């Protein structure tokens, strides 16, 4: 299971195709490209497994041919950045 922090842990600003995310607990700002911001938003609602997250993203963004391996890699990048944690 994976989860992001509570909504108040992040300050988020869209910046022309990228998303700036200030992570208040660490004091670090991250520039994220899709689908990372979408993953953070989805995980803000409730902890999910990678398969659950993939299903949510498929419904929300009408994905016809999802790539589970690519999603797993993006999740691991967010974990390494400290924006997502294993629950």
C-alpha cells in the first residue's frame, strides 16, 4: 500500500505543464511532470496498492492501455523523493 501525506502537507502550483510541489514537512520543493501530480492527488484520498491506483487512474483519465510497470516506476520515484510512503 502507498499513501501521500495529508493535503495540508503540500503546496501545489501548476507551472506550464509542470507542477511545483512544496512539501512542508521536509521544506523541499519538487517539480513534477505527469503523471506524478495525478498519482499524488489519487493517493491523497486513501492508501492504495499499485493495482488499486492503476484502476483509479484508468477511470479518471480514460486510459485504454495502461502500463503497470511504468506506474510502479513513478510510484518508486515519488517514494524516493519522500512525497509518497509505503503504508
